[in-house]
C-alpha cells in the first residue's frame, strides 16, 4: 500500500498557457474527492522559496476553468535552479505536511521537478502547460490548441487586408524552438509558405525566388507564416531582407504574447481536466516522477526521463500537409 498522501501542492511554472486554470481546478476537485488537502503555490517554484502558498478548496476553483493565465501566477525561478534552492523548497513543503506536488508547465518545469524529487524525495507529477507543444510523449500540450486558434484568427484577419491591398505579409507566431504553432495555424490559415525550425529547405534565396515568381504571374497577395524560432530570422527581418532583395514592398506582424492569453478552447480545457485528474490519482496511488500526456481522450503517464530525453516530433502527416498546402514548400 502506498503511504497515504495528506496534502499536495499545485503550481504553474514557466510561460503561462491557456488551460492552466482548468488544470488547477481538476487537481483541486480530484484531491477533494480523495480527501487530500490542496495548497496553491504562488509564482511557480519561487513560491516554495518565498513560502507563498494558500489552501485551495472547491469553492476557490469553481469558476476558473474558462480563465486564461494562471490564478496562481507563474515564473521562472533562478533560486530553484540551485540545489540549495530545491532543499529550501523541500524543507518548506515538509514543514507544511505537503507530501506531493503537481507541477504544471513545460520542459524547464519538469527538469526542476525531476531534480526536486531525486534530491529530496518530494513526489512530483507534471501536467503539460505550454503553448509551444514541444514535449515528447503527448499528442498535445495544454494551451497549444488555444494558441493555434488565436494565431489562426489573426492570420485570417491579415488575409483580409493582404488580399484587399494585394500585399506581401510576414506573420510571426510564437514557438521558441518548435514550429508547431506555425505549422498548424499556417495550414489551417492557408498560408502560402510556412517557415519553421524543423524545416531546413528554405533559404532567403528560395523565398525571394518564390516571391518573384508569384509576382511575375500576377499573384500579388502573399502570406508567409514564420515561427519565432525559425533559423532564417523573424518576420521583421524577413520583411526587410526580402523587400531589399526583390524590390517588393512587404509588411510584418508579430503576434507575440496575445497567443498566450485568452479563454482556453474546449479541447484545452478537456485535456487540462484529464491531466489534472490523472496527476492526482497517480500521486494517490504512489506514482510520481512522471508527466501526464494525452492520447486521444486518454491520459498517459510518461516518466520524466523519457519525456525530457526524447525529441518532440511534429506528426509526419502534418509535415506532409504543410509542405503540400504551402505553394512555396
Ligand atoms: O514557452 C512559451 C513561450 O511563449 C514561447 O513560445 C516564447 O518563446 C516564450 O515563451 C516567451 O517567453 P517570455 O514570455 O518569457 O518572453
């Protein structure tokens, strides 16, 4: 029989993602069903160092499922990156009889969570809160679907003005190292070209050739989606360089943090709920050191080691689609 869990802590860490609140809600509700107390830890791991926590009950999370951001706030904690910081965090958790932790975040969060468990024995489960969708072992991360739909809405609007004015537009979407937001929003938004870090076929030359070819055929409206992490450079750089080389005037829009906020989509709320429930149930069953991923509508438990070591890959079918959908691909 696993040792009974008295209390758990829940925190959100790293870049916030829509659906984090739905996940917090699921953690609190599942824990209360299992008669486990819950403390909300403020500003991610930093809250453990600052001793900034508050009890969370069903009434506190009743209406938060549809809210963007995180009611607990989030941060990237430098102090927690040190062994001393993690020791302080563990001592504080023990002093409050908190036996387990649910950490909602991305790969940085899980790296910290794994170290905390290895060095101090505090049991941790991870839920995938990041818009980037850059984690292996899950079909999608909490926040990704909302970010894609936000980007798509902006792309559709830019399409309208680009078509009306017959302009060349570069639209930059987020994704530090991963092209998922660019690929999904670019395919759905019928972009002419999608530039993303996993693809090394495009160069400034191929883009300029494409623009010249389209212009010579009388296609004056071109929309190119650029992932923030693309090796060629961002939308602003591409606009300047392509304009300078081709003589075709261009416009750039950087969507930035609007992709992080807003109401989570139904899909993000659902996977957040599945993940939060599965994380608490796993802790109650004595499991830990794992991330909750999703396959369809089922949660899957993936050891942190696997999730952090494996490289996230965009599904092959999606890569084929983006190459075909994009005329310049
Ligand atoms: O990881 C999520 C993300 O939004 C990335 O897409 C982006 O590169 C980064 O966070 C931005 O971080 P910050 O909000 O700290 O500037």
